[in-house]
């Protein structure tokens, strides 16, 4: 099944079939806190509102300020080398906690700077998804919290977290036009992703980040 059909099937499975339009939604990303060359990114979308998100891979990039089309799935696609990997439940747990504004509480530091929190989340996601190793203590603490939640049964599966597969406009499903995959919650709660951080300034340059 090709990527476009996978997305339509996934949407139907999530009860979105009646609202699915054949024209794929679009997203524009701006840069936010963090020093990892990854998230936080602010995604402004045509179908899922505005929310903050993170990278799921390191082998592909996004150009800030450009328009992309996106599909939604449970897989991280291509990563610059053709691989297809299912999203890890630990990543879903951490993104859910970020959206809920609970990361600082998990780390026991309610006054943690936004850059520090953003770096911890992004580095944890990359390590969980076997993209990049880290020795950052905050990232390792987040991973330990995710593993504990899964081990205790407090968390299972992906919840409402999905992968936002981003593509060059007009080239959905084409590996050579696959861009950095990010995270999304479907359906997106009101003001989701804005609880964990302050308002981000919009970056309009053509900065490329992985």
C-alpha cells in the first residue's frame, strides 16, 4: 500500500473518514527553543491547527518557512536511507507529557529553561528511536520515566500520538521528496503543544535543521 493510501486508511481507522479530503494538508515550520538542531519547532498547519513538535529522525531535514504537505501515520519514513520504522511508545509517552506541560515536573525542575527542556526531549527522542546516542542526564531521566510508565502499565501503545510525515509539495510518497518526520497528536486538543513552553517567535529564514 502506498503512503497516500496508508494515510487515508489510517484516517478512516481513527474515525476521520468523513472529514478526509483528497488534497493533503500543508504545514509551515518555524524555529523554537533548543540547541540540538532539532525541536522545538512550531508547526502551522492547514488541517490540525498550530502546535509545537520535535524531530523523529536525523537523516532528513526541514527548511524553516517553506510549505510542505504532510500525511499522518505510525511510521517514521525513510530517514534518508529508505528505512521504515514504527514510532516507539516511549517517544509517544514523552510527547504526550510535553503537550500536557508535565516535562518539567517529571524532571523535578519547575523552573527549567525552555532551551534545556527542549534539548532533553529532543535528545531523548533521538536515543529512543535509535537515531543518536546521548549522555545528557535530563534526556536519560525522561527515557527512564517513559520506561517506568510502560513497565508499570501506566502507559501503553502510542495513545493519540502519530508521526507527521512531511513531503515536498506535490510529491507525497516519493522517497526522494521525503522530509523530516515530526510528531503530532490526532485529534489535536485545543491549544495543544502550547502548554509546555512560552510563545515562540517566528523564524522566517531558510535555515535547514535536522
